[in-house]
C-alpha cells in the first residue's frame, strides 16, 4: 500500500475566539460535485475544542469556503464535554438522521482528563450541528472502566458496528498509557453489545491507539487506519490493521503506506486519518505536528490495499 502526499490542504486561520488553533480530526462529507465539507475540532486559548469547517474543491485542491464561527461549542462545566468535542465519522441512523459520534473531554479539578462518547446530529444541508443528548451516548461501565475516545460507526450487513478507544491504564512500565481499540455492535444503533479488544496491542510497539477509520473492500475484507504510539517516546504515527471477519485483526504497520516527512508541518507527528472517495480514487485527510495545530493534509492512494 502506498499513500502519496499531495499537500497541506488547510493551514489554520482563526475563526473567532473558539477556533483559534488546530484543525484536528478532519471529517470529510460530500456536499455536491467536487465540493466536500470538512468538519474539524479547533481550540480556544484554553485548549477547549469546538467544531468548525472548511469547504474544499477536489478539482482544484483548494479551500473555497470557511465557517465564520464554531458550529457547536464545548459544554458547560457540569457536562461530559466540558473541555471539548473531538469528532469521529458520519453515519446515518435508523431514523434517517445524520449523526457524528464524538469524544467528550472532561478535566475534573485535580484529576486526570477522561472521555465519554457522545453524539452530534447534523442537519440535512450540512450547516447545523446539535447535541443529540446531554448524557453520554456510551460511557464507562464494567467493560470500559476508565475512559473512552474517538468512535467510528458504520452500518454493514444490517448491523451497526462501532470501533472505539478505551483506556485500560493511564500508565504502563514505560510511562505510556494503554489505550486500545474495542468493538461493539447494535441492531438499532442505540443499544450496544460490547465485544472487547479488536486490534491487539503490544507494550513498546503499539499501546496507545486513537481515531480508527474502517473501510470494507469489494471482497469483504476490513481495513483500518488509526493513530498509535509505541510507548518508546515516539509521537503519533498512522498505523494499519486488516481483518477477514471483522473480529480477528492483524496489525500491519509496515503496510500503512504513510509516515512523517523529513521537515515541515508533519515532520514530528502524523495522526487522525479520515478516508473518502472521489471519482473512483481513495483519499486520506490527516493531521500533522501537535495534534493538528497547523491544519490538515491530503494524500491519495497510489498502490491498493
């Protein structure tokens, strides 16, 4: 597999006091023709994240429109998203509504940050976001005791399938947290059965995962890209795993096909992949240094998976 980097497609420009820095977790949604709306999580001066967007034209590979202010902001002090909203993907529910699952950040006074999974509702014209429920869509429980993160939800074979992050421990022997990708299923998209760890982790190789993105090919093989840290001090890289049955996954990081550059905006870190298709070609949006502080880039798949 080989991803060819095209360019840094969007360089961050402040969109009001809620979106001063960052364009993390880019989420491409087709508008019409060659236009895609890319939602992202931007930050204010206190690093609390809200959601903005830019519109890109894939024929000219340029940003042609931007949101003026945040579409939706982090919540009140007692909410499960009091310190930010980090978005996953877009999917259609059984009710025909468009939803974006997200990680809601909280940093209780004197305590470690933690996350729960919430859900945004996106209007049909892709112009308005609202919180679907002020309670978490999925919170900590007996299966996930510590903290949850970036969800990816898709409907396939009449079943809703979710891959999401779950913290096992904030710290291992090498000082890095153990945060894995787990799997859950639902017949109605509301009530979920959890199935435990999907992608295997290994201390010192791949032990801190985030933001999975799944694609199923014509042969029914599952392909997943995600961010991961090894625990050796290296910053985020984009990893890859595959599965024949959606249950047993094999990590193949050497086949991810994309890495950091020698210099520039994505020379230290590469993270938060999001895939989409345009005119028969697969593209990837991704973030670079400092979790997307400078914006996001675009790559195209040149050698197939």
